[in-house]
């Protein structure tokens, strides 16, 4: 596959995301020969990191830190050679526009049909004015815009952001990124469900009692205090990543792997979400959060959310989906658990000495997907009594470890998809709008924020949310 020439414009190029994910993603694509033959990267931001060479040194340091000893110096040098920096802000993007045109000329100019990939890794408040600037400067022509979450801060501001986008580009130019959708293990949910006869027939309310989407994190603010103060856990994780996971778990068979089919199917799930029941929502804040850098002394921002969602359609009516995530928790995991109902047979009663636990299908969304299924089996011995047993699948063990089978990191994949113009794993305006509608009541009437101990599983009030407790505990 050869991609057309590209100029990549990275706003927020000196920020955390660029250093940890975007440049490493580009580097990996370059190392695998997946970038266009002709491309240039123009970093941008309000503050200059110094000369181009100083910027390149800074990017290189980031690569050394993230890629480590495997860093191929030639590949890195080639990427850096194509990389430059130009300051810009929402009021004035003329120098940037000039730099982009210059880069295009260097790639062959008008005849080369150079495409632009504009990556907006900027805070919510800066997003709209930046988009207007791109329009004014003509930078939206031949461009795809990658927009980072949280896509506004509430329903109104997200609609206004959307209107700002529609003023300057078409929806097929907008790539709203939710990097969870770029994870191997998340895309594997579709493979598991729709390529196997084993699971799909049991994938509904006749068989499934409840679903848990659980993404606890040990990490704390790590310098992101001011971002977090204006965002909070609900917007940072729940209305974005966790809801998107719910979408993949719950969607109807899209029948084909097209952007329209997959996103229609996911969108239908969000349409069917019931209004949240405020008594089934728990907010928490870890002790010590207020002492973090750039955090208010009496901040009320939630660093933990657990809540129940319900999908009101024939497949899922009656099945609670429990979502939980937070910072400074006991473990870092990304786990989806489907808890199955009892088959209701009188044949085997658990004798109380094993076999009490329900069947659970557990998807660990790690780099190499891991799937376990907890089942009941006959305990060896003279009596037909039960014990617990487990199927365990680690995809890394089953797939030969060849360069072609190397998993792509989420940002790496999504940058590639965006350059290909494939929106399948990006979120669409209607999905985002619907998710804001669902959570807006929590913004209007904030739940009480319970304190919790760092290293715990969150506030006590959240522990009992699912019947039978959380899988992770
Ligand atoms: C980001 C959130 O989008 O996702 C972070 O802003 C969170 O708060 C991160 O830690 C988790 O991503 P991953 O890929 O490490 O699971």
C-alpha cells in the first residue's frame, strides 16, 4: 500500500502526548515502512522550543525514552530530518500556513496532491478558536483533522465545537480520536464476537446476567493536574473510553467492516442507553489529590467514577453494565467481564464446597489480548460434585511471533488509519452528542464525591454496586 504524500501538522507538538505517543507512533510506522514515501512533520504550538534542531533534540529524547534500546538511529534520524517547528496560535496562524506550504513545495508542490493531517492535541477551550484559524488560513483544504477528546466539556460546548468543525470541514474530514478503539485487544472484541460460532449465540440477556467494564489505574496526576482539574474522570474516561468499550460489547452485528456499518451499529447502542439512575453513580476523590501540583486546595473534581448503564433493547434489556475507573487505585487493568446466568438445571447443585462462582468470560485488554473463561467442572473423585476451572487464552502464545504479526500500538494504528482516510475506529458526531446527552445530568447535578484511600478499590459506596461484587477486588 502506498500512501500519497503527506504533511503532518501536530499542534501540541511539545506536549506530553506528542512525546509519549505521537512521535513514537510515527517512528514505529516509519520503522515498519508504513509511512508515505514523501512526508514532512510540522510541529506547532504557542511557545517555541527553540531552533528546529533544539526541537528535534527534544523529540529524539522522547523517542529514546519511549522506544528504548531498540531505537533504530537511521529511522529516527530520517524522521527528525523531516521534522520542523513553527509557532502559531488561534489569532495568528499565518507563519504556520506558510511553513506548511513550504513543506508541500518541498514534497513536489501542487502536482503532488499532498494531503494534510492536522492533529489537534490542544485543551478543550483552545479547540474552537484553533479550528477557526485553520479555516481562515486555508489549512483545512486537502486536510483531515484529528481531534482529541474530550470533545467539549458538556453537551452545549460539544455542539458548539461540532458547529465550528462543520463551518470549516466536512464530517468525513473529522477524525475524533479515542485511542482505546485503536487497541488490538479492543478490536479483538469484534473478532471474538463475530468470527466465532461459540460466543455470539450466548451474547444477550438470556445468557448474560451483567457486564463489567473496569479500568482501574494506579497512576496519579503525573503533571496533568491542570488538565484534570478542568476535565475530571467522567469526561476523561467514562463518556469516552469506557462508553466506547460498552459500544463494542453491546453492538449488533455490523455485517461488514465499513466505517458506516460499524459506527451505525455502535451509535444504535448509545441511542438505546437509558437515562442514568443517579442512585447508581458513585464519584470518588483519592486522599492526597488536592496536594497534587496545579490542583486546587479544595478541589471537588472526581478522580473515580463507578456507575451503572443500561441498554434498552431486546438484546440487553435487564442487563446492567457496570463501568468503573479511577486514579490511584489498587491495580492497573483494563478488564471486561461478562457474568453468565446459571443454566438453572436441577441436575447439579453446588454443594457449597466449590463451584459456587458463576461462569465469567473475561477480556483483559492488554497489548496481547488475554481471554479467560471461568467455568464449573467435575471435581475429581467418587462423587459428581463441582469445582472451579478456567480456560485461558493468551493470543501471544498462539500467534507466531513474526514481524507481520507485531501488534500496533493504538496511536500508531490510528495515525495510519487517519492517513488512509479510514474512520472506522474514530468516533462520529452523533455518537459523541448522544453520550453527552446521557451524562449531562451528572454535570448539572454533581454527585457527592466520596474520599478514598490511594491503593484501594475506591470508595466503599462503589464496592457494592454490582450484584455479586466486582470481578477485580
Ligand atoms: C487517556 C486519559 O486518554 O487514557 C488518561 O487521558 C488515561 O487519564 C489513559 O490514563 C489510559 O490509556 P491507556 O492506553 O494507558 O490505557
